[in-house]
C-alpha cells in the first residue's frame, strides 16, 4: 500500500515524538537528550485517551460512508488489533475530521515500537511497515470505490483531498442509493409480471398430487392463501381463464385446513360465515394468544364479596333482560352465577331469582358466589331447564344464557374461555394465560352443529313457556357465546315459528351488529313482521317490525374485565381494565375479541294449546309434555276469592296439586294414570275415605298465600 492510500484511509500520521527519536538514537548508540518521563507519559496518555477515542469514532464514520460490505476493523487489521489488545490500549484511529483539519492521525510511538518488536521489523523507523496496513488499505479501498475508480487509482488518490472527501462521500452515497432504487424497481417489475394473475390452483397431475402429500411449506401455503383471497376479491380480473370461483374456494379451504390445522368441516363452516378476506383475519385471530390476565380472584376484597369478575358477554344479556325490582326471574343455566348475581344487583336484592343449573357440582360454585356477594334473593335449583315449564312457571323474565354443553365453535371463538378463566380464578389461580383449545379445530363434527342448537331450541321454547305474559315483564333473553348462525339466528327463527305468541324486541343495548337476516342464500322468515300488524294491548308500543335484525351480534373484550364492585356488600359498578380498546361492533379477528349473541323476546299471550302439544318440536324425550305454566291471574279472568291473606282458592289449589303430582310421576318414569287407581282401591279397603277428609282439613287450615305462580 502506498503512502497515498494510507493517507487516504488513515490520514496523515502524527509527528513522531521526541521520546521515539531518543529511543532510536539509543539503539543506534548515539547520544540522547533526556526526555522527562512525565512528558512522555503525558504524551502517551493524550494520544491514548481523548484523541484515539475521537479517532475511533471518526474511523467508524468514515467506514460507514458508502461502504457496502465493510469488514469489522478488528478483522481487517489483524496484526494491529492483536498487538493493541495485548497492550490493552484504545485503538489508535484516524478520522475524517483529522484529515479535513489537516491534522494527521497516527499511532503512538509505543504502538509503533510494539509492532516493530512483535513483527521483528527493522529498527530503522524509516523502514517500511507497510505490511501492517496493506491488506486493510486494499480491502477498504475495494469496498469503498468502484472498479472504475480502482483503475484510475492514481487519479482517485489525487482527487481525494481533505477538501473534497465529503463531497466524494456524498457522491458515492448517491450512486449507491440510485443503484438500490433501480434494483428495487426491477424487483417490483418482476413481481408485478409474475403475480398479476396468481397461479394458485393445484393441477391434478401425479407429480403435484405427490407433492401435496409432503409436509407443507408454510410460507408457500400462506402465500397461496393470500393469492387465492386476492383472486376471490377481484375474480373478474385476477382469475385464470376457464376457472371457476368454486375451484378457488376449494383450494382456499384445503390450504386453510393445512395451514391452520382445522378439520375441513369446521373450516368450511367458518369460511361460510365471513367473506374470504375477513375469514382469513378470523383464522389469524384465533392463532393469536389472548392477553395475559392477572387474576383478581383471590384478593381479600374478592373473598369479602366486594366484586366479581365478569365478561361483557355476561353482563350484557342481563342488561338486555332489564329485571325490575320485586320481579320473579328465572336464570335457566346459572352456574357459576355470574349473571345471577348481577341480576340480583340490578334488582337491588329484591324480588326472587330462581338460579337453576342441572349440575350439582357447578351449583356449589354458584351457591358460593351467592353467599360471598351477599345475595339474598336467590333460590338455587337443579333441573334440566327443558323441564322447567313442568316444574314452575309464571316468571316475569327468563334468562337463557350461554349454554355450552360440549366445546363447540364457541370455544374456538374463545367465548367460553372466559368461563374457563372465571372458574380458574375461582379456584384461586393468581396468574393465568388464556389459551386456546386446539383440539376443537379438528374434533368438531356435523353432529355437534346439530345437537347443540337442538338442545338450545328446546330450552328456548321452555323459557318462553315459563314466562308470564301478563305480568310486569313477559321478556325472555336468549344469549350465546358463539358466532355460529346455527346456535343464534337459526334458534331464534325456530322459536319464532314454534311460538307465534312471542316477538322480537330491541335489546336496548347501544352496541353490536344486527343479527343476520339471511345466511347462505336462506332468508330468515320475518314471522314477527306478519304479527306486527296485529297490535295487542300487550304490545306496549314496542317495535316488533325488524325481526332478526333486532337481535345483536357482539364481541366481548377479554382484557376488558368488568368488575362488579359491591359497596356495603351490594352495590356494583363496572369499569374496564383497558378501556381504550372498548369497541363492540366487530368480531374477534378485529380486536382479539370474542363473539357472542343476544336476542330479546316479548311474550304477548299464552302459548296456544295446540302448539304446546306439538311433540315434533323437540326430540322425543321419554316424558315429554310441554306445559305452559303461565300463571292464571286475575287478568286472565280466573275468579280469585279475596280474604285476609290475599285470596285462596282450594279448588284451584287442588287442581295445581293434582297436576304437580302427575308431573312428578312422569319425571320418575311412572304413568300418571296410576293416580286414578286409588279410587278403586278406596272402594276395596275404604281406608282413604278417612284419610281424604284429613288431608282436606289440612289444606283448608293452611294459610296459603296466592303466589304469582
Ligand atoms: C356457560 S355456563 C353458564 C354460565 C352462567 N350463565 C353465568 O353467567 O355464570 C353453562 C351452564 O349451563 C348448564 N347447562 C347445561 N345443560 C343444561 C340444561 N339442559 N339446562 C340447564 N342448564 C344446563 C351447565 O351445567 C353450565 O353450568
């Protein structure tokens, strides 16, 4: 490496120190003037500290200017680095500033001598030490300048001066930027040409089929999914000639199953629910882990009943039901009691809530929550809610909350994850991570999509038949934690058909999207629309006309935990943990949220007897007999004798008792006709002739209040 190159890259070396000359002279046996030690040390320190640091920075700057593949300094200058590291001294570097200032950078004499010693160089300080710098200089030079410039090496050296180096640097930068822009443009052009009409459809040839059997390349799959969706978005322009939309859809379905690991059945269900692009976002959202939620289920305040953890999907149906103080409410599937306790709060602990759940195990959690929160207006019972109309009726309002019998679609949508989380929290977990249950992706079958909605249909009819249309309410709220049309609109549609005495009304919730009025080419019949012309006194001016669009599809925010905080044991308020994300009109894939659905019915009259007896409306269960338990009240023209206790009617009571006995027998699998037989027995042994009056006497002496039911 010539001096020019070295100058160019490292700047002008510093003048050698007096000490250095003295050393050399000593070696040569010449007389030496004493150099004060302090001065020497000062000189060394000065170079090693401030100056060399500055230079290191400058050098780095210089190397980064227009250098595409500059090697790290240490590897470029092996010997120098080695020698320096041995002495543990800062790297002596040269910088642009030094050059432009016309001040040479350089090495301390100690550095130089060290090098000399190590490399066995001649003592002659004028001797060439080029070997130290050559490789670095050449390497740098090649990296910094183009080949053309290399050819005119001499010119470059001449041209590169302290004055123009900044300019040259800029020029180099500009050239590189231009090159990069050209390369990018070329790449875009190539991409454009290649993907204008994406080739995404798999052929049927053997080779392709074999390839399909191999482990999928996820990146390619992803690309193909995106391309297919692009084609479906703009089929007229982007599809290959002679292909049909269904071919692309089939390809997309196949790829989604392979990429996300869904069964074809479930993937198809979800694909049908959304436009392709939205469906993709939905699948992606289900892959995204839900936020970590800090458990607040074991704090002293929690245990003292000052709050309960609630998901939006829990309290919105309660708000839709809008229970009034003093009313009689049925929560059909209530464990562990999130909604029940909130209903109780809304009713200010008045009236009466029948909190039903067939699971006795789960009811323990329900009872625990009821006690913990100081709820005093709840009666817990354990029935299959389909049986409820036979057990009891006359409720002002009935809530049929989400009913996850087995993990179905809703689990994928994570609607039930809150429930799981909720239970976990009750179990005292401090931290938890809401994760998905991936098995759902593959183990859901057509059967699940039939049996669950079927049960929900039966339950909804039961809910309707348990409501008193003539009381202060007459409302039924049906809600699910699912986006599945089968569990939502189709169930509602079914109930509207089977029970013309109910109509949909607004949920009065200011959020959510309208429920579907059509799905996969099928329009949901506007049964309620036909009825809306027949205004009855119980219509109360409600708007029944919009039918299924009155139902609401929602999302709940899993991080939007709401807390029902009780003050003095029972006064709640709700707040959002992350309220900046409080949005309710989208689906899970838009905000990492979960889907749910709410429909509100109003019962405008008793269920017609012929419909109640229609056994085709439910699965033939052994003791199936739907009984509308709507209470027979004064406004239904049942004579009620007034007395001191508000009116008794022994005859009516006897009728009720008789009916209850029959139902009880049916429940036990016995034939209720057996009840008629004792009469014959009476005749034979005559025992009951005495027992009966006794029972009668007992009945008449008992002060019975006329309850609402
Ligand atoms: C998701 S949980 C309900 C959560 C509750 N609504 C709350 O807010 O805390 C579903 C409940 O439905 C109950 N269930 C299942 N089948 C039922 C049926 N046929 N009748 C009534 N409840 C049922 C389950 O035992 C379960 O406790």
